[in-house]
């Protein structure tokens, strides 16, 4: 059967998924758009924090190179 998307009214859709057991959920368009904005904001914040961490690690690696600190040869 797969996934079926059906318009419930002007602001809501229903998603029916057949995964051995039928699952049906409804979603309000206002909620979905709000959720998307929040997810995008969270993703941007996460990426910015990770970039700060990467910059710090890159600085430390550069300082190691300046000081002649290297990985041990095994």
C-alpha cells in the first residue's frame, strides 16, 4: 500500500502509512511550517557551535605544527 497523503481540510493533511500495522496521523499546516522554522533554526545554531569547535581544534593543530608537536610514528 505504501504512504498515502490526503487533504483533510484547508489546513490539515492526513498521512496513512502501511508498515504491517496501519498508522494514521493528522498534521496542521501552521504547525508544520512552525516546526520547519524551528528545525532550521536549531540546525543553524548547531552548525555554528560546531564551527566554533572546529576553529578551536584547527588553531590547536596549527599551534602544534608551529611548536613541532607531531603524532607518534607507530
